[in-house]
């Protein structure tokens, strides 16, 4: 395996780590907070709404959009690190 292939494999491995972490955060917010822990979170109010309801209706969407921008930033940094930012 040449150096270019090793570089690409290392780049892809780091990309998959980023994806795994960001998708885990989204799963936590959308499924765990929005479905599994909804009753416990509904005891807390956010802007007049129950927190569990907020996560189920809006919170997971907001977090997903934020995660998209975080992913863009991480990938831009990763591209620069590996010289793929041409």
C-alpha cells in the first residue's frame, strides 16, 4: 500500500469517527430525549413548553441543523489537515 492510499484511509477513518460521534449526539437528542426520557424531561419547562415535548417537536431539528454546521467545520479542518482543500 502506498503513502497516498494510507493517507486516504486515515482521512476516511477520521471522517467516520466524526460521523459516528455526531450521529450519536443526534440519536441521543432525538430518540432518547424526545422519546425514551420524555416523561422525565416534561417536568422541566422551557419557554412555557415541557422540555420533553420541545425535544420531540423542535429540539432534535435544531440540534440536527447545528450538527450539520459542526460537520462542515470539522470536514473543512480535516481537508486542510490532509491537503484535500484544493
